[in-house]
C-alpha cells in the first residue's frame, strides 16, 4: 500500500507546533534543541516525499479552484481597429 505524503506533512506540522509550544513554556533547552534538529530532518523527508509523489491530474490553470470551478471566459472587444 502506497502512503500518501499528507502523513509526512501532518507529522512535521505537529512536531513543529509542539516545538513552538515547548519554547513558549520554557522547556529545557536540550529538549527543544533535539526536537528542532529532528524537525529539520522531518522537513527534508517531507519535501522529498511530496516532490517525488506520483500524482497526476487533468486540471489546468483554466479550471481555477476545484471547489469552485469556472468556465474559461473569452473577452471580445467591440469597435477595435488594428493597425
């Protein structure tokens, strides 16, 4: 079964949010430091997994957003003279 890269994005996000909370709560420096180093490794892994994911779509920029598709608009100018 192929894993989705969204799992790596979620894990990395939760880890970095945890580091932020730990900094605000004055946790010991060594905990924050080691989790920051682990977070940087997770960011590299996450970026690699997202960029190497075999995802294809038939959508183009003309489709705009998937949740609110729009039809391509053709603008015609009236009384326009070309030189």
